[in-house]
C-alpha cells in the first residue's frame, strides 16, 4: 500500500443502515469508529465529504403504498438531516471540525444548529480548511436516491472518487446474501460503469451510474467493516470493486 493517499478529495457515501449498528437507530459505536477513521485520513491531508442515507430511520420506497412518493421522499430527506447532525456531533466531540450542508433550507435562526444551506463553493471552502463536509437532504427533490445525491455532490465538489461503503465487500453478479443463489454470485474486482449499467447491477441506481460515467468519475464499492477499510481504499489498496468511467 502506498505511503501517501492516492485520492486527495473523496466523497464517501454511507447508507442509513450502516449508521444503525446493532438494531439501533443511530449507534454511537459506529459513529465513533467512523470518527476515528476520518481523523486519520484528515491528518494525511485528505479532504472528506460525506453523503448519508436514512434507511435506519425511514425507507421511503417501503412507504409508497401508504402515501405518494414525493411525500415519502421528503420524509426520507428530512431523516438524512438527523443522521448528518449525529455524525457531525460525533466528529466534533472527537476534535474534528465538521459542517452540515443541507439541500433543505431551514429558518435562518436555526440554520446554525440544523445545517447551512448547500452552496457548492462553500462546501469546497470548508474542505480546503480541513473540515469534514456532510451533505444532508439528498438533492432536495423527490424521485432521486442517495446514490444520485452522492454522485451529484461528488461532481459538484470535484471529488477524485466516489467511495460507496456497504455491508458487502464489492460488486457481485448476483446477490451474495441470497441463500439459494449466493454461492453462484461472482465478485468483480474491476469493471466499467458502462458494464455495470449493461449488466443491470443493483449496487447503485442507473442515474448515479450514468452521472459518474458521463463525467468520468470513478467509483469504489467496498465493505465499511472491518475498521480501517476506508483508509485502505484511499491509500490505494485493492479491496472491494473499482468501477471505471470507461
């Protein structure tokens, strides 16, 4: 593994489920582990932005039979603000400066507590000052997933790579967790974003794949655990699956 990071500015995508830990809505052990890993990266000069989902609190896709999708998606976007503030709190307790930038605007008197409005240049400024930037509120619009929000924000801040941390150690041809077919699923070490689209792989949605491919943004999909995997990816160790733009 290289002694220096191979990526200088990264967008880390975390699912809400990854925040939950052992059946808890927000597990402080998970937050403290993330904080420790990010501290190490920041000390190496890596600029870190994060997009968090909200599946630990609200899964909009599962609620759409009970209400229309725009309402379900808006509740989910608000839930991402809870996760973002929780991570910010853990980081700041660990001595890491962090800012939440939200696509959903709040009244001016509460923005200090609930997150600044998203502005691309402001996000880059925070990164350059050594702060972790946590993007909340998705894109601010219904019908867009956390994957798409992560791809969009990565492009807007000119990240070198989009890192998608999951429970699975990469991209597979099928569901490796399926007890009936999982043994037949093949893991890909590398493939192109075009191939991922053509194979209809479900690790990210098609809109996110297309955004990354069309704008030449590489994606690395890897398991968040064990602790230390984020550093391994940023420093060039070949774990997970690398999806290349071409």
